[in-house]
């Protein structure tokens, strides 16, 4: 087992963490110095004395890049088979929790997450931030993960090639892991861990504004597909209706075009399954079964509002798409692309 620790301008807590890990197990420890500079060389020299392997960035590249550097080194330079545990360098993760996460890396198709309880003396911004990110993640992915920002995670070695292909150089990288893992066929195992904040978490390098924006960007990507397809469907319905004046034909043609846009974006941006366990043909088949069902519903609801009740086509289409957007989004997030999650223990 390997413990991977990304570190930027660490203090003595990094050395204390390394020593306690060494006391309790024989795990290999890899530390990535993410451009801390010469002022922190004494800390990393001390880590070397503790028999750690140090990887060094000449300049600060971000936590995501530091993790990728570590993953790449593990794949190319070790024969590790058991797995990798990532932990933070600021003392937020205690060794018993690290060992607990390591012991649960027993499956090749899931990430083990150390979920903080957020009880006790926890900074208000951390509680609020975690709640907000958890809510956004649930809406975007259909999965309920208690602590989306935890740095204590366990990975089977087989997942590392996927981890290296994911976007993100800084804190957003950890969110991308969670967003991409499900569509790629991987699940999650959540374990409750202690919540440790030292001096109000002042040592954190998380920028509340810039890093929050970076973390939220993946959610915009997840919304882009449905919004783009809805716009295409909306516009083409009126184009085909103007050309043919046959509502069933217009609905079918518009939905065929918009579903192609939706599926293309899903494949390339949203559900970019670089190492998916789900066969592309099966995924496409399930998707187009949903498209056909929604097409029938689209026509029936649109006909009801526009032809039976007599509402103008524009408003009928708007009402219909609003209703079906919710249905389509829920089915894709909670059924088609959902991987069961083991709740925190």
C-alpha cells in the first residue's frame, strides 16, 4: 500500500504524520512537493530522513497536478498492487482513519472516501461550503456523497490510468474524480472519519473565491448538454413545423436532431467514459430507448396543450420541455448513469 501526500508549504505536521504512519504500518510514503520553494526544504529533507520518496515541482502547479504526478510515478516506477491512499499534509487526517480507508480498498471498481462528520468545533465556512457542494453534486450526478471535498481517498491501482486522464490541475480535480467515476462504471465506499481543523483551518491553501469557481465549473458542463439539446429541439420544432405544418413529423425530426446533439455532448463532455466498464453500445441503446419514450411523451403532452386545450405552440412547447427536462434529467442521473454507493459507516 502507498500513501500519497501532496504538500505545498507544509509545516512540522507533515513530519508528524509521516512518523505516526511509519509507527503503525510499513506503507510506502510518497510526498509531492508542489513548488514550496527553498524556504521549506528543511521539511522535505526531514521527510527524506523518514524514508519517504519526494517528488518535486519547480513551481506551484496545484493539488490536482501534484496528485497526477504521484499517480504517474506509482504506475511507472513501482510494482504496487494493493492500492493508493491520498492524504493531506496539514494534519486533518489522522492515522487510524488513513488505515481504515486503506483496509477498505478491496474492490477494483470503487473509490473509498473518508467522509468527515462536520460535528464539533468546525469553521462555519467549512460546514456551509460542504453542504452547498454536496447539494450541487447530488443535483448534477444523482449520487449522494456526504463529503465531496475530502482529501482522504483510497484508489485501486486499476483506477490510476483514469485518474491521469481527468481534467483539473487544482482543487477542482478532486471534484472531477467524483463526477467522472460514476459514468465510467465506478462506485464509492464512504467511511466516517474524524473532522480535524487546526487553528480554524488557517493553513488551508483553498481560495474561497477562485477555487470555488474552479470546483463549480464541472457542474456547468453537466448542465450544458441538456440545455443545448433543449435549445436545438425548441428551434427546430418551429422550423420543421413552418416547412411541413405536420406536428407529429416536426416533433420527431426536432427530437431526432436534438437527441444527436445531446448524446454527442454526453459522450465527449458529460459522460466521457475513458475507462468505462459500461459498453458504449449498451449505453447508447439505453439512451435511445429513453429518447423514444420521451419522444412519445413529448408529442402527447404537446398535442394536449396545443390542440386540445388550445395554448399557442410556443407556450405549449415551453411547458412540455420544462416537464420533460425534469423527467429526462432524473432518469439519466438517478438510473441510467448511477452506480450504487455504500453509505458512510
